[in-house]
C-alpha cells in the first residue's frame, strides 16, 4: 500500500512517494513533545484543540477591535470562539447562534465568550447585534438539503446578504467549502484558488457559490474587507472523515472506495488559520483554501486503522480518478504547515474509537459524489 503525500512549496508542489509508509517511523520528527498520546474525554480534547499557538497570539495582538462569531453553535464554532478568547484574552469574543443545543451558552460563557441568542434569518435581530470590527461567519446548511432546498438557499445566500449589509464596515471572514470547485484529477495537487468556482451538481455546492458571490457583491458595494475560507474536512475526534473511516473499520463495515481521496486538517489548525485570516483581508474578499497538505487515499487510511485495531478490513470498488481536492499552497505561505500532522490524527482517532470515546452522530458523507446531502 502506498500513501502519496503532496507537499506544497511556496510557488510549486512536490510529490513525495513513500511505499509501505509507516507513520510511526516519523513520530520523533513530527510530533511535538507536548502533544498528548490520547484524549481521555471531550474536555481534554477541547482543551488541547483550543490551545493557541504563538503565531495566532501574535496575529490577533495586531488586530484592531473585538471578534464576533456568527453561527457559533455548529461543529467548529465553540472551539473557534474559545480559541480566539484564549489567544486574545483582552478582546471581547462574542458568539451568536440560536443556541438550540442545551448547555452550549453556559459552556461558552464559562470560557469567557459572551453569547447572544439570535436567529440570523431575522434581519432586525441581526441589525441589533453589537457593532464589532471583526466578524467570523460560520452559519450555513448542508445536511438535510435534499427535500428542503429552499431553506438551504435561505441560510447559505439570504443570511450572508443580511450579514454583509449589517456589518459592511467590519472585516468579514466567511466559511465556504471546497465543494465549490469541480472534481479534479487526484494527481493534480488539488484545485487552487485561481480555479473558477463551478461545482458539481447539487443544491448545497451551488448555494455555497451563491454565498461567496453575495459577500463579494456587498464588498464591491461598500468596500468591505474579507476573506472566504474554502475548507476541506476539519478533524475532531468525534466527527470527520477519519472518524467515519475508523468507525466503519472498527465495526467491520465495508469501505466504499469510489470517493477514494480526501484532504483533512486538524480542527484546531483550521480554526487558527480562520482567525489569522482576519489579518489578511482583501477587498473584495478573496478565497483561500484551508486543509492539510496531504492527498490521502481512503484505501490507505482504512488499512492504517485496521492495522492499529488488529482487524481485517473489506474494501469494495475502485477509486475514481477525480475527487474534491484542494491545494493549500497559499495558506501554507501565509500560515505555515498545520501544527498537528496526519500521523497524530490517525493515532489519536484509533485510540478514541477503540476506547468508545463518543461521537457527535454527524457523518461527513465524504463519499457522496452527486452533491445531494
């Protein structure tokens, strides 16, 4: 089995092939001494995930004004807000959401994050939010889009229009997705930001192009600085592509290889890059790809978990030659390589799944190729 590691140089890319790659052999080189070997529970996981790097601390120290996170109630929002507060304790960090999850407001407040309950579809409620200099926009809808397409478009296009008008004097860093790109050849190093956003079929991906266009439109109208984050697969122990594959291998399920290659990034690294992007806003807002530097074969990943579990794994199908993949050379130039390497994520995930560490019950459906979620 061969893992292809795609390493992005500043202005070019290099392919490194390591046949029969064993991640353990790199542990002493790649794993910082203060990294845990595993996470006993969700509290320990989130404490580690929200430890700010010195680079993030330094960047936010240069940022004028406070930070408000719109859509803080999603999978990544709570840790992003907590990370921001730990990195910039003297700034106000405000989390805004409907807060339908019991206890989340109290949890965020316990970490120093102010909270405001708000329906972002309500323009008057959004207009009443505090006037904050820096906005991280995380609201959106993906799963459940099939059969409720109108709500997906409302959340992914109408809400951005409300926010872009109400906060046109702020910096706005907005989450998007690598799904706005078409499938690219798996040997291509992934789509770069220069590739036009012409997504494969599906309401979700097309509505995400709409979200980007709305922020660009209002930036052209008002001169609003911003950045669009095209993210591919953040990794938490409780969800993500690694969790999906590890759980299937552990339970003896068959692994479908049709979507045979992915990019992933540690959620803490993704959050840090998003926050640092507040210091790199452009007018109009330009896209930046955020993910890890590797193109990962699902077949290799499944076998890596099987080896750690001491189990066999059944795989079916052949990997397609095209996949949703992004090139992160631009982010690497700005932010450096992610702090947490792939081998650590795989080791941690194996320990977590084997120890029944828990799940958010939110599969990524990374294997979906028709865009219907």
